[in-house]
C-alpha cells in the first residue's frame, strides 16, 4: 500500500524545512543516519517518537554492517527494500517495527521521549526492571546500547501528557529529532474500520509538536495500512502538509 508512488520506496525530502516524508517508517532510520553523515545532526541526538506503536522491537541491533555504514548506499543496504517486503524475505534487515534501536547502536540517538497510546509495555520497562525473567538476556542488549542511554528513555501514552521541559532535559544541547507516524491519529484498533481524530484536533497537535522547539530534523511516516487505508492516509498527509506549511512540489524524491 503506497501513497507516495510505487516507482520508489517512497521517501520525499524537503530541504528548507529539514523534513523527510515516507510511506514506510523503516526509512526514518535512513533519514537520521544520512543527515548525521551530512553533518546536519550530531551524535546522541534526542528523539521525540510520536506514534501509535512503540516500534521498539530489538531484533536488529546486530544487523550485519550496521556500525560500518558510511555512505548513502551502505545505509540503504541495511533496510528491507520494497521487493523484500513484498516477498516477506527480509530477515536480517531493518523494517517498520525495529528501526529505532539501530540508531542508538550507531550513536546517532542518545535519548528518546515516546508518545504512544499502545497498550503494550515498552522494552525499556523490561530492561530496567529489577526482576529477572527465565531465558531473558538483558546483558546481551546492553553490550550494544549502554544502560545509561536506556535510562534516558521516557514514555507517556497521550499528547496531553507530553512534558516539553522533560524532553529538553533529556536533549540537553544535542540535536533534536521529531519523528511522527500519522497512524497516531487513527483511534481504532481495527485496521478495516478506521476512526480518525477530528481534523482540527489533528492539526492542533501537529502544529504544537512542530512548534515545540527548533527541530534539527523531522521525519514523518504515512503508514497507509495503519491509518486505515490509502484514502485515510492521504487525508492525514494533507493535514500534515497544511500544518507544516509545505507543498509536495517542494519535495525531492530520494531514490532508495
């Protein structure tokens, strides 16, 4: 399911606004890392992750070549392509639910503030819990990402709970990255019966997020399937475009 077109994996870059828009959220990893390679964000950046899902699956922290990637092509090779996703043959590649921790492994991210209504407990809660679970290998995870960085991850369930002061405290003087998934605005758990927030509420939240501080980079995932379908996704994308003050004609396709 595509909104940005089927001739590419769907990544559009708006240079003047430092915004990347993508169909599939896995390409947020590419945007963060590519912008760091270009010197536009620094190491230990603070991420504000605004999403209906946590996207914190840890199964790609050891992707082959992850730490060594130094070019655009290197980064692209780490992510499951359109063809690989269609064939369901992308074991060992970064995908839509595991793209965040690899950027912690590479040192691009150093802290994170999550706004997600998802009922699932976050991985961080388990990692920092004192209880031990049979078969659990927390030490293995901490070999890739230091515990002190995991302690700099904060999670709330709704936008109303968002504390900008707390986010700024996490960020310190590091780069700030806003990561939005438009599926946050689908309040239904049934993919076939979407229920979008009212337009004025969606735009109000988006405008508050984008004006919360000076963002060094903004990444936006359309996630058509989780928005409830292409019509719903296109509608939410239009609301974002209006809120961000951009037009699609200003964007440049990133061949990935």
